[in-house]
């Protein structure tokens, strides 16, 4: 299974710049906005800002807020079998929840000042927006399709107010971090064998696979816990029983068993101590 990275952000923030960069690194792209455009063409409607807004809201009202993730899920699964995948333009909170339940996914939010975004939208060659259209789209996406959630909950942020060099530099930092995290969090056959050697445990191939499966169960359980709403507000437990109290005897000085009596069960005794064979250099 390849890495899956979702790029989120408001219109004009620079999501496609991030996707194009990952595309150049060998990622396969899944474009969420393409679903809207495809549905408009199927309906014989012109691709305009108003028609796009209408189709996005129509699909979600009829099929639920997670419709785009549901429609694209088979394609994402197929591509991720042998490729790293970038999801360009994930929209709603429901879509994020659906995809996070299916994949170990990383979300990168691209943000920029509103005035700068609107200026970029007015100058782009494909589907330019004037200020009025840009404002309508922003408000519609926030109010009607819960677009703010994935941006607020992103794992990483790119602040795209600077140059393309700054953008790529920040994205490179994020990709390096993701790569290191994946390497650290992913248990492999080689890692299990290495730990077994250090513990002087010889594992057969079958035993190694059994350990990997157990680690996979642990990892998936931890993911479920991490995805529980408001889990960060739950105070960690110090014991399985919340009302657990220690019952202690009174601290009274009593006679101990004589050392000579304790050593009677030992095979070898030297100067009042248990004598054992030497085991290290």
C-alpha cells in the first residue's frame, strides 16, 4: 500500500501547485473537483461557477456529505495498491472521516491571504473567478459543504503567501517528515528479525509473520482510539480501576527469617551469598 496524501484548502490557495509537485515525484493524482465537472458534462450543463456550486450541493443533498469520497474510493484503493497517491481538493469533513477510516492518510492544508487568493483566481487561465464569484464560492463551501473542518484539522500547513521556491521548500520539509514517520511507524519483517536477534530469540518465518500480524492489530487499535472524537480531552488512566485504592498492612518491625535458613535451598553458597555460574565476559 502506497502513501496517501490529501491536499486541502480554499479555492485559489495553491492546492494544485502542491499536487503538481507530488505528481512530479511519481504520485498518482485523484482530483475531487473532476467529479463535479464530469457530472455537469453528463447532464449537458456548461461548466460555470454557478453550475459547479449547484452540482456540488445537489450531489451532497442527494447522496450525503461524503459522496465524493464514496464515489472515488474504489479508484483510490486501486491506485494505492502499487502507487503513492495525492488527493487533490478533498472538500468536506465527512469525506475526511470516510477516507481516514479506510487509509492511514496524511492531510496537508494550503492557506493564503484572502486578497491574494482572489487576485490569483481572477488571473488564472482556466475558469477564472471575479471577486464576486470567489466570495460566493468561499461562503458556499464553508456553509454548505463543511470545507473548513479538513483545513482546521490538517496534519501540516503550507502558508502560500511567498514565492514558489518557498512553497516547494516547505513541501519538501513536510515530505521528509512524512517519510521519516512512515519508516518509524511501519513494522517490517527485517525489524522483527533484528529485535529478535537482539533478544537472542530465533524466529521462524511463520513466527515472524505471526508477530507482524499482532503488531498490525495493535496499530489498527491505536488508530481507532486516535480517531475517537475529543479523545484529547480524556484524562489518561493510571490504573484499570478508577476507584482502586492500596490496602497496606501496618508498618511493624518483625523478626526476619535467618539468612542461613534461606540459603539452605541454594545449590551453591559462598560467603553468605548465592553463588551462580559466570555468564558474561
